[in-house]
C-alpha cells in the first residue's frame, strides 16, 4: 500500500467507529488465487494484489473499471458478488446505466484475468470498457516507468515487471498520480484524477495506465489479463504470456473452464466427503493463503504501515504449524487427500529451522527468509535467553513434525534430524519446575510463563515420544512430557477451579484466556503416551467449562461467540466489551470435542455433554454460521453488530473448524455404530 492510498483512506474513514484509518482492509469483497498470486476483487469490481508475501511481487495497488461513452465514464460501484461453483472465479454483477454488466475474475499462477460482459447489445457502438490500473512494482509508486507495446503495457521499476494486455483492440495512455496539493487536501482524491494535465513525460513515468478497450460480440465483452514477472522471465516472455492469457480466455466459457481446471489441480478430491460439508470452502481459503512452497500467511496484509498491528502478511510458525496439524488430523480421520500439503509443510519447517533447534518469530513465505518481527530473540547475537521469543511456535512445529513422521513418512531423514535438534531447542527454555521459562505469549502482547506455552510443550514432547525416532530421543521426550505434565499443577487456581493465564513474578494471573483451550488437545496427546489421571481430568473439565462460560459473549446483535481473553481491549474502538474472535470460538469448540474424546473411557455421559457443547460452538463458525462473511470467510474479529474487522480471511480458524468438524463427525459415527450393536445379557 502506498502513501496516497493510505491518506485517501484516512480521509474516507474519519469518524467511522469500525474502520481504522489508513488500512487496506479486505473485510468486503472476495479473493481469487489458488496458486501463488492473490488478488482481491472489491464489490465495485476494483482489483488489488495481496501477493507480495507469497510471490515477492507487488502487482496492482488500485484499479477501477467503467463504461465510457461520449467522453463520460460510468464507473462500476457496489455490485453483487459470489464464487462460481466451488472454483475461485469471482462473479460480480453491476447495474450500469440500464445495462447489467457481469465481471468474472480469476487468478491463475501469476496471471489475473478480468472478463467484462454485457447482458445485451449496447445501444451505441462507441461504448468502450475503461480500465484504470495502478501498479506498484516492488512496492514503488515513484521511479516507475511505462513501456507501451502497441496493445499492451509494461509497468516496471527494477526487478519486477507488470504487464497488461487485452483480448480486443485497446489504446493505452499514462495517467499522472495525485500531486502534493491533492494529497494534503481535506477531501480524498478521485481515482482516476479528472485530468492528467497533459504532461506527456510524467504519464510515461507513472505507475498508472488507462486502457480503453473495445467491447465485441452479440453480448459485448472483453478480457483483460495482467501478469507479474521477474527479470529472469524476460520481457518478451512476459508480453507473450499476457497476450496469450487475454486471447485464450476471450470467452466466458474459457475463463470458467480455466477456473474449474485450477480447482481440480489445486484442491484435493476428498473435499466433498459425506458429513464434511463446508470443507471445500475452508480449503479454498487456506489455498488462497499458501505460497508455492506450501508456507502460509496468517491472513491478507491489511495494515502495511503497522499503524495498528504488527502486520499479517508473514508466515508465523504458530499459525502455520497449527494449521498444518489440524489438516493432518482431519486428513487422517477423513482421507481428504492432503498428503502433498503435509509434505510441503514439513519441508518448509526443516528448511527454516534455526541452528539452535528453534524457529524464528516469522519469515517471508515465498522464500523462507527472516521477516521483520519483535520476537527474534533467538536470532539476535548473544541473546539466547531473551524473553523476546515465542516458545509455543517451536513447540507447535515440533508437534506437527513428530506426527508427520509417525503418520505420513517415517523415512524422512530431514524431519528426523529437525526433531533431534528441536529437543535441544525445547529443553533450553524448560525450567526445573517443569514449566517453560518467561517468554512472549500466543497473543503477542505479554511476557510471562504461560499456561498456553506449557500446553504446547506437553503436546510437543508427547508427540516426539510417540514418533519413530531413536530410543534415546523418545525416552528423553517422554521424561520431559512427564515433567511438564506435573509442572502444570503449579498453574492451577484452586479457589477459582481453573488454570491461570500465566505465572508472572511468582504470582498467578487469574484472568480467563482462550489460548488455554490448548490444554485439552495437549492432554489427549499425552494420554496416548501415559494415562491422564482422574484428578487432572476433573481439573480439565472444570477449566474448560469455566473458560467457555467466562469468555462467552452474546451481545445484542446478530452474533455471539468467544472473546480472546478477559479484559481484551485491542481494536475495540468505542465498543466497551472485548470483541468476539473466530479463532477462540473455534478453539473452544475444539477443546470441548477433544475433552469429550478424552472422557469417553472415564465418563461417557460427560463425554457426550462436551461433544454436544462442541457442536453448538462449531455451528457459530460453520459455513452457514453467524460469524461467517461473504465467500465463507472467517475474519479474525467482529464488532458486536457483526461488522468484521482485522485480517479477513484468517487461516487459523478455518483449519480449526475442519479438524473439529471431522472429530465430531467421527465421534457421531462411532456412537451410531455402537448403538446398533446387539446387546448380550
């Protein structure tokens, strides 16, 4: 996002209680891009790339489409959107000057296709499609040049070249960006500007191109293709790709067929399995967030200036490994067909592991290199004991890799070596009392000795102890799991009947915390290694029940769900109470389901009760649930009136939902089978 776009958004957003000025939010509109380029299509049909973290290429920063007649342009504004079938083809229907105009958008590899089709013949043959495309090669709005190649245009800075071509005849002109006076004015600038002042040389040095495109056929239509490329791709090859893409998709049928083929190529065959409705929607979202190497961004980057957040367009090893584990879990239960995703995730983690056996705060997904962050204590020279480290991220990766080795590929030597090193990385933070030392938490807003971190350590050590590794590694992991299991007792608040958020300076922080739901899954993993005793099961039941009740919110309005932690005021604006989060709502459902399964051999009635509670919570994030938004997206947070906020869609809750849905479906089928067995007296 460039400064001109941020300033215009600041001007438009002033006084809005639900908009944080200067963001490039994706809470409305739909994404296309099951490969590595990711393009957002707003309800007005405008395009914007969210591709940089996934490709290293910035692409389109802003755009606009309209119909031009006799020197006047009717710009598209506020259409109706949907996905065509289960594909990533976005359909946007506009009503323009008595015409119904349908826009189809599809992103394949690093090419984006926009097809504009009128529902009937136009009264005047001089009506043309006007496309205004503003690129930011390498994130630059200045020191950018245009090269005109007849019917195609190239926008370039240094390394990145962006091309646009059309399926029908087109003329290309440059468009001068806003001047300083316009940026400083009280009102937002028009895009495109009403005039470019006729400055030829500045038009050639502008990132903005205007394409006037002929509409042809009985139902007048045209296709525009944009291609992002790097120097090694070559200028001629980039031009040929853009021209061929526009020509080859010069009909709606061709574009829709390309969308179907992409869906078949990128998403597994098992997404429509019986009883697993909605998995296709969730997997489509998770595919949007994946780079070509399998690494994921947490969500589309909506705050590139870090004005209100630390950014979202990075690979966090917490989010990514949790997603990987949830998908592996679901695939093992339901045979969805995600083996290639699991393999790519494992390879990425092996590649990005640090020398001390840990993983850094966050990296760029497209190449695995270190990304800006505030918890790189393990990377900083001579600061191995820094609290600026999120130990739960390393533990989450370890748990996935151990399970991957056990369930998917026991012969993967790279994963074996990574797990051996990980034991050292985990041990370095574990203290003599069986709890991880003082680090940053999952929400990245506190330091201390957290219950959530301890839960991830318990799960990681238990998973490693179950993995096909040398006996000395397995035995050591078993001993460490036992130590953490016992150490968790120190986090119990006896007077409140639940576990604390953290231990800090010798005092227990008694606030409710949604991340402590991780205790349920951790104890299920441990139970496969060594029995969880009755006292611990009782405490887990009390804790999950109390936390679900303590964080549950049902405000006046269309939504209900679970807050992040007690007293959370982040991004609440003028709302008094904490916002509802989709990840904690889905996490609560998962904790109830996991606890239900842990209780099956101890208390069947209690197990059934927790599973029912899990289904109730899961319904809130299901495809038809109240926390879903257009496209089946789960935003990170919502205001009480249902307005979505922050990263949209967020990958973590989508994967949580898949894992929980398959777990509850498996439990339901087992119960049905059991009820049909003959009774012997």
